């Protein structure tokens, strides 16, 4: 079956512009996660969706970051007024409840 | 505050050797400790995971050793091969709390030379 897919694979934007990153999780997975991987750093948790529960937004670095998950499936991570420090690889993962997290290939965001 | 510390940052081992990557955690509520393998341009993939009720887990050539009292765990790769060259991340989560978000170490870039 298909794995987690993310689009676009690469995004170059200018400082101050808004960007939207998309994640299509594995069908049937109830949990969806967003992580950020900066150069030379580990993965940093951003936000977690589990079923119909309120999302855990505790990892979002500022109010410029937001995410939504529509219909319990596709998720969009939005970064408003992008800054150069937002440049990173944004990874999405999905899992069945209590199960292994499967990661997508990531979106490489470059803010000029 | 980094809750999972990983070392070394990079490691070069000859084929057949046994690379060892170490992690230490601070949060005693963590109850699930996975290791992920990441190749360039790909997302991380689960390699092996352990819970704190066992001290060792082996899957193929990969072994996790876990020391609960020291709050440390390590990954050993037996008979390492050039195809094992990748970045390895340790992680931890508190599944008992019902939120399975992972806290990751900073990664180890492993190179196996023929």
C-alpha cells in the first residue's frame, strides 16, 4: 500500500510570504504528527492529531505556525510570514493508535 | 532543554565492525525507546524499539541495550555493512500518557567503510 506522502517535496519562498505544506497519511491511521528537522539537528515535534481529540500544539514554535487536519485524513501545515530560521525539512508521520510512526519523505523549505 | 542526548555525532567504522551509538534521557516518564534509520532524502524509518521492562532486545544484526537506572540506552550494529551507512536517531516517548509524540536525539551519522 501507499506510504505517507508529502507535497511539495521542495519549496523555496521569500521572507514574509505564507506557505502551506501538505501531508497525506496512510489510510486508516488515526494519528498524524508534524516534525521539523533543521540542519544538523534532530527532529523537533511540532503538532499531533489523534482522531477527533483536540490536537497537541505544544511544539509549535510561534503563532505563525498552524495546522489542520480535515476529515481525519489530510493535514496542512501553514507557516505565515516566513522567516529565514523557518528553513528546514518538515516531516509528517502517521500511525495507528499505539502503533509505529511511519514518516513521509518530507518537504524541504528554503526561505530566502 | 534537550531531553534526549545522543552521541557520537558521527562515527566511521570498518565493515564487519560493531558501531555503538549511545543515548541518555532525563524524563523518567518515558516508556518507549525507538531507534530510527534515515537515508539521505528519505524520512526516518523505525529500526528497532524497546520498553523499559527489558534490558536488551535483538532484531537481526541490531541490538538495543537499556539501562533504566542510568537512564541510558544504546544501539549496537553487528557485522556492519556499507549499506548500514545512514543517520541514526534515538527517540523516546511516554505512551502511557496517551500522547505518542517522540522526543528525538540529535542524530549520529554512521559511515561504514569497505
